[in-house]
């Protein structure tokens, strides 16, 4: 799966602890003055409509990734501590909405 997207060992452990499924998608973020950008996000859950995503299985996890984010040199990692830990995607610049 490292060709589709790189997943750190800490993120892999986090995903396994939260059900073994991760979704990588673009999420619109809005600025205070009306601007917007699509930001790549990773969530430890399945998407609402899996047919909109590429599906990959490897190392006891299932990855759903938006077509436009696959094979872009992205990396999933985890940050935070204790119950505030969450996944994030690194390696892709912001895209205009």
C-alpha cells in the first residue's frame, strides 16, 4: 500500500486499534472572509459511499482513498496524545475549491 499512500507505523497501529479501516478524502475548509480550500484528511472509519473511492486491502487494514489523492506521494501519520490522538495527511499542498 506504500505505493498508493505511505502509512507510518504509528498510524498503522492507530488504524488497527480503531477498526482497521481508514478513509482519505478531500475536505472543504472555509476561511473567515469567504475563501475556501480542499484539504486532504484521513479518518479511521469507512466512507458513507465506498463506490466513490479506490479500495485497497493490506496488512490487516482497508484503505478507501479518493481517486485524486492516490499515488500522490502522501503520508498518513498520527499526532496528539491519549484520547486526543488523530490521523492526518501530509505531503499535498492546498487545492482551490
